[in-house]
C-alpha cells in the first residue's frame, strides 16, 4: 500500500510545512517510512525550538484563572499562538483552558497544535467539548486535523461523533489517520450497515483510493469484512473500483483485499467487465511483477473467464527474462505451482520455452 500511504504522508507533511502538496510530489519516489520519519523530525524541529517567550507566557498563565487565560488566548493571542502555548502547558492545565473556549476557536487552534501533545490534552477533555470540536472540524472539512485527533478519542466520544459525520468525511479522515492501529476498532464501532454505506459512497464519490487505504490499514478480520461488503456491491460500482485501480496503478492496495474474499465472492469479482479489458489485465500483470503479490494474484487468475486468462497468460509470457525469473522465484517461495502451471499452459510455445530454461523452473523440474 506504499502509493496510498505516501500520498497520505505527503498531505500531512504539506499541511505541517504550510506548502502545497504538489511541491512535495518528488517525495513519492522515497520509501514511505522515510517520508514519515522526515515528518516526525519536522514536528520536532518546528515545536521543540519554540522561543523562550512562549515558556515565559506559559509560566505566567499558571497564575491566572483558566477563564481569564482563555479570554487572553482568544482575544490577544489568536489560534496559532494559542496552540503553540497549549503545547508548552501541562495537559491538565491546557484542557482547563480549552474547556472555556468556544469550540470554533479551539477547532482553528487544532490545526497548529504540537501533534505529540494531543493525547495528553484529549484525555482530559470532557466528551461534550470533544464532540463539539470534532463537528466544527467536520463542517470545516478539515480532514487532516481530524486525522491527527481521531486516534486519541475515547469510545464514548466516538460513538457520539461517528453517526454525525458523512461517509466522505469518514473516508477522508481515515485516509490520513495518524494512528492506523486504531482504525480497525473504529470500523468495528461503525457497524456493518454503516460500513456498507461508506463503501457505496466511495464508489459514487470517487473515493476508492481512500477506501482501499482504510481497508488495508484495518486488521485482518476487519479487512475481510470490508472485502465481503465491497464484493456485495452492484457490478457497476465494483467495475469502477477495478478501473480506478488500473488508472492509478494501485494493484498493491487492491490485491490483498481481493485475497480476503471467499471463492464465490472471488468469482463475482473475476467476472467484472473491467477484468476482460486487455489494457487493464496487462497493467495488472505489470503491477504484480512490480510488487511480487503472486499469492494474491494467482487465485484470482484461476477464477477469471477463459478469455481473460489467455490475455493474462500472453501478458505474462511477454515479460522480460528477469521478470519471468522473478515470477518463478515468487511462485517457488509461496509454493504456488498448482496455480501457475495452468497459466503456463496457455502461453505460447516461445514463452514456455523461455520459462522452462529459467533456473527456478529447472530446479523445480529436477526436484
């Protein structure tokens, strides 16, 4: 899922640095973990070198009643400086002040707060305050800020917030969530009916990449549930999923989700019109070569209609010798020979000869 994770990381880094995401597009060529590490170091560089003035203001703030400190924050400091100050206060003190601020002002501050301070502050805020702030952020379509906070929210607050967010907001926030380990639990709180609604909205709203990212970040059990609910969508919606994947070369994200389907669901997907399109299938083969997802790919090939299987066989047979060798090595590693031999039989004589001359195939035949 590196392509989608990279997109999300670049969006978050662009917000942090206050630049347009397109200015950071070159980072897509780097490993996503490197981009994430750079973002985390940027957070430290931006917030750890705060001027001494902030520390002096924070010290003075301790002497003021929380209500007066809140008034000063709103009237004299403004959202950016108030957020910076909140990061220098003890979490309990920051929460006392926030509870006396209008949710609209606090929502504007959230954009500027040190992400490392969020957990301590959120854990001390009353649910009523948290819900009001979240809804203001949703109204502002500030999904990036919501993504920072959602992983820190208590279930008692989430259960009040989630039903009041539209499907697109849920997807766009999940896409940029800072704590993806919480995503499976949030999906569980949504319930099956709402998840199915979100999937339908992904199709109708052009948000398939975000939906795939959310599914991929969910736990294995949750991913299987999402995959099944997706496979139950009407053919036109499923077809748009495959075509979006092909257009954006997101096979590394879709194939692990498809692999979670049962046999009947897999046959329904394999029968989609998009998977009879030669250009789509050629791109699919190239995508599998690039990602090495043979274990996820070959069961789907076995479920394809005969005409589509022949197209895949021809595309695989046209691969370069190094790519064919990578195929053989991947098949050997996962012990997928029973799935790959029917595909080999559909290749032309020249392609088969090239395959059988490769070291991995010779070793298999010798064994």
